[in-house]
C-alpha cells in the first residue's frame, strides 16, 4: 500500500511476524532446560554437573527430611490429600474459561501438555517410558516427583488462560510449585534433583508444544500474545538467574550435617528457579496459542 510523502511514494511494511522472537526465546529456554536436565541427572562425570548436588541431596534428606511436626505435618497432609483434587478443579476452571472465550484450540493444547507432561513423568517412574542411556544410572530420572510434576503441569492452562498480570501469576505459580518441591523433600518422598527433573519434563513439553504451534501459526499477526511474551521474557530471565544462584550456592558450600539448613534454602532456591523457567515456557506456549487462535491481544490485558 502506498502513501504519498512529498514527491516520492513509500511502502508501508507489514507487521513483523511473531515467530522469530518466539523461536529465539524458545531456543534460550531450551538451553537453560538442557543445563537443568544435566544437573537433575546428577552424572558426576560431566563437568557442568555440580558434583556436590548428590551429596547435598543426601544430607538434606537425612537431616531435615521426615519432619512430622508443626506446619510440615500440615504440608505433608495437604500435598498428599488436597493437592490432586485442587489441581483438577484448577485445570477444569481454566479450560472452561478458555472454551467460554472461544479458544478451543488453546484449551485442547493446554490439556494435552498438562496430561502429557504428568503422564510422561509417571511412565518414566514406573519404567514404561525408556530413559536415555547416558542417564540410565541416574536415580533421579527414575524417581521424579509426581506431585511436583502435577503442580507444574497444572500451571500450564493457568498461564495460557491468564488475561492480565501474567508475570505476577507466573511468580505465584512458581512459589506454589517450589513449595510442593520442598514439601516432598521434607517428607522424604523425593530428593531435590527429583523435583528439578520433574520441572524439566514439564518445561520440555511446553517448549515442544510451543514450537509446533508456532509452525502452524507462522503467518499470524504479531500483535497477538504480546502480554504473554513480555511476561515470558522477564520470568524466563528471573528463572535463569535464580537457578544459577541456587546452583552456585550448592556448589560453594561443602555438604555436612551442620549445613543442612543452608542446603535446604539453596535447594529451595534451585527449585524456585526451575519452576520459574517452567512458568516462562508455559507463557511462551500461551503467546504461541494466542497467535494461532486469535486469543487475547496486547490490549486485552497487561503484565
């Protein structure tokens, strides 16, 4: 389309497609995910793998795990009995909201990612799904936390459906997921690495689904999903930073019984960082779905 400017016409350029930025963000998140996967696998022969992490897992589980008193007893009971039905209700509410807004494809994809991520974790735990040879001896790969996976997977439809306050909602979901991770460690059901491995699985499912959706929606308008993308960038950066801080803290202090409290705090930070990365991946999926099915635009909500 031409618009007169003086004596020479100019050509109005079409808006830039959303796929480029989405692919770049997905690549960055995939890199962070790969590093987190290596850490979770606990293969000490790999230099990147923080060889003290397995020792920290053992110390924390021995020194502070199995606590039966006070708030931790409430957490144990809540995680065991209240979390599953609460997550089912949360997912149902978010899916219903998406359907009411005419976003059927977003609802279907969100449910597929939620069930797929959780189902994969459970399949690996019971041995139905094979694990790569290079992590065949990593106990955490076979003992991933189903509770952490369920909480993180249930956050996917929440972050796909959210209309405003994206970064805040992502942060809140990360706090809840990290709390579940700490709870299962204190209950001696799992180690820290088990929780991180579950978060990695949910992150991978979100990123793979986002990549597929962006291929399908490659020609859609770039203004779709701006709020999701803006929040994704901030949450992803925060998640990477928090993960690095937690990992460095675990790597810099020698594991011992007296330092178990320090280890638990650092482990909680590591879980929170992994949860933020998973939330950023879910926001990336939300941005991709908004481009696909005409979901909320930048004007519908802000982050």
